[in-house]
């Protein structure tokens, strides 16, 4: 991976829908050359996918967005926790952290009752 690849990645992180023509203009390549680099990075696993960032205020699927600190019990491994927590509905992000807690979870819930249900399942 060279300087141009890193520059292309930075641009794609800002706008993954940019055309190869516009991408090429920004990095000084033809549309074909820019497209070839993106396809190579996808093939090589550098780019694993493209995603959408939803504005929480506009997301009508859930009424609550919460962050949950988690400290694991001594008998629970990180792998066990990650595998089980990712299967819970509403968990949108799992981050392993340092400090006073082991994980920070981002979750959505339709209402306080659904949040309470999620929290009870997490405590098991």
C-alpha cells in the first residue's frame, strides 16, 4: 500500500459513493486507475465493505440510543462475551476498552421496556 492508496482510503472514508472519475481527479489519476486501485484494495481485504452512517435523530427504528459499560465476570472470557453479545438484538457496536470496564456497548431500543429487557439479558 502506497501514499496514493492511503489517500484514496481517506477520501472513501469521507464519501464511499464518490465516482471513480471524481476520486481520480482528487488524487491525480484517471478514473480507470482509481477504480483499479479500489478494486485491488477490496480484493486484498484492505476495504472490507461500505457502510451507511445514520443520523440517530432521523432513525425512526428505535427510540433510544444508549451506551453500556460492561465489566466481565472472572469466569467469562472475552471470546465468549463477544460471541454472545453480538447475537442480542439492539447491540450495534462492541468496543473492547481499557480502564475501569472491559467493554463499551452501543445499543438501540424501541422504548424503556425494551432497554430493560436488553439489560436483563446482558446481566445473565
